[in-house]
């Protein structure tokens, strides 16, 4: 049986194992023996006899739990840094042809000209937003050398609007492989005319760049000839009501996480990322050899999330990449719960499918750890909500426990601080806590659905959802 089929089973088992071990440590190995000498008992639902203690957790339990969490986080971080350093310092041209050490050696004394930016905008029926996207590019302080709209099976006015805006249009021919297939058709001709200091930017048609994006990216590429990619930090557009605010808070937290990682990339977002032409040519050449895919193609058309897969490909080849704070974009949000479910299920299935394709190679181990962390988070939040339910069913009146009030206050503070730059709406929603817990449960259900589908061998689908276009509103507090 293929390794990919077992990814879901492995993640489920390891997440449950981790949760079981933590529970064992907390309630068996270091439990307070005096707390359960005379436990209180009650019967709920008419048949379930429950024993409980209202004593606060022993100090040793709290210390052990905090220490365990810090230890795991530290080990994952150190392992990730070690793997990344080894990849970047590699001098093996067959396994890591984009490693900085090799790039420096090959380009020493060679001037490949000034850095230029050619922009590709894959677009399928994007008449409602393509003009604004093009305008955001032209308003940049550093002007793109060329803008190409890759019109993929468009049946609306996308092509006409792009032509009227004065940009080049590449129309795909009989493409059935979505965005990745469209870009694979356009890239060969584009890359053939570019030198090593020329870059290609791929951005979604529903995205607008914040001022200074291209200038900051070009400066990074100019200062560091080993840099192979610059990813954008994405923020949500205004509107879409409560579901929109949930997504804006999520994106704000993600951007903050990247800042704390000093720009180290998780995913080169498809919203807007820039690649050195050398990097894309190397990916195409290594497909079927050092990395999965079809030889000669930049994007893997079998991947549901082509941006995530391309990130793994570049990391596997030793590429250096970053996501600086100055490179921010505003992107479209899902306006309905159904649309959000479809989008996130595709993201989740795509991320795990990609890991199954790449296997257990060292350069993707952090992504395995990330998936396991999400799995454990699903178990943790389910246990937390179950505990609340049991408390409500066990007591005649609600009892406030000081210890848990303090823990809850710390959690609320963390939620508010991490979305502070999102404005007062973001802070208010985070302070309310329970709405965001409900949103987290929604995302957890998406995760479980994706993992179960993989474990059951169910075929994945792209799951496109057509949204009613809404006029974009300038952000009151833009990304910083």
C-alpha cells in the first residue's frame, strides 16, 4: 500500500498517543495522593457515576505540564534549525543544488544584472477584481518589468479587462489541471528569457499588494544573491461579517508568528510570492529526480495546494527563502461557512498529501511535527470542552475555581495580544474567547475530515467555490 495512504492513520495514532501520555503523566505518575482520598461522586445522565475532586492541581502537575510543553517546543525548534542549517550549508549539487554555499561558489565574480520582476497573475473568471490587482502592481514604488495575466479557461471579461489595462495576456490551451497547469504552460516561455537576477512573481488575482512590497523584495534579492524566494505575508480584506473577522484574526496571528520566526517561511503563499528564475528552473530540472513531480514542470499538478508543494520542493533543494514584514498583501476572504469549509479542507488535504509524497526526508520533518501538533490540539480542545460539559452536568450551580480562572485569564490575554494589530474588532472578538473557540472547533473538524479521508483512501477534489464578488474596502488598520 502506498505511503500516502498511511499518513492519516499515522497522524491519528501519534496524536492520540501523545494525548494519552500527557494524561498518564498528569493523572497517574505525579498525581496528588491526598486529593483523591475522599473524592466526591455524582451520577450524570442517569447512569454515569463520576468521581471528582475540587482541589487545585498539585504544583508538581502544573510544573511538569509546562516543562513538558516547553521541552517539546524547544526540541522541535532546535531540530528544525539544525535541519535548515545543514540544508543551507550543503555542498552536494545532486541533492541540494540551491544551497547558499553552492550558489555563492558558482556566482562568485559574476554580475547577472539588476534584479527585475516579471509578474504572473493566474486568473479564472476574475473580471470583478483583476483591474484592481493590476492597479496595485502599477502603484508600487518599484515597477514590475512585465505583467502577464495567465487567463485560464475564462468565460467572462477577464481577458478584455486585462488587455484594456495594457498588460500582456497568456491564454491557456486545453488546460484541465487548474492553477498549477496554467502556470506550467506560461512559465517555460517566461523563464527562457530571464537571467539569474531576474525574478518571477506569482500572485492571485484576488490579491492587492501593500505599498513597498516590490521595493522591499528587490532590495532583499539584490543584497543576498543566495536568496531564492520571498513570500508575502497575507492579511484579510475588510467585510464578510463575523466569519470575515475570524479569518482576519487567524491571518494576523500567522503574520505575527512569522515575525517571531524572523521571517523564516512556513509556506510561500500563493497570494503573492517572488522566485529567483534560477530557483524555478532548478525545480523543473529536478522533478522526478531529487523531488517528486513530472520532469520539466515547475508546479506539481497532482498537488491540491501547489504553493505548499513548491515550498517543500525548494526546501528540499536547499533554497534560502524569507517572508519580510514589508512584503504584505490583502487577500480575499471566504464569505460563507460552506466556502470556508471547502477551502480549508483543500488546504488540509493538500498539506498532508504533500507530506505523504515527500516522505520522511529531513527537510520536511518540521511540517510533520506541525501536523502532529494540530492533531494534539484537536484532542486538547475536545477534552477541554468535554470537561466543561461534565462540570455543568455534575454541579447544581456553577462553581468558580480560582486556579482555572487565572489560567483562563492568561489564555484570553494571549488571544488579545496576538491580534492587537488587527484593530479593536479583532481585540473584542479575541477577548470574548468562546466565539473563537467555536471557530477553532470548526477548523478542527476540517482537520479530522481531511485525515479520515486520507486514511480511508478517498479521492481528493479541488472543491472550487464560486463566491459573489464584493467590493474591496481599504483596511482601517493595514498590516505593519
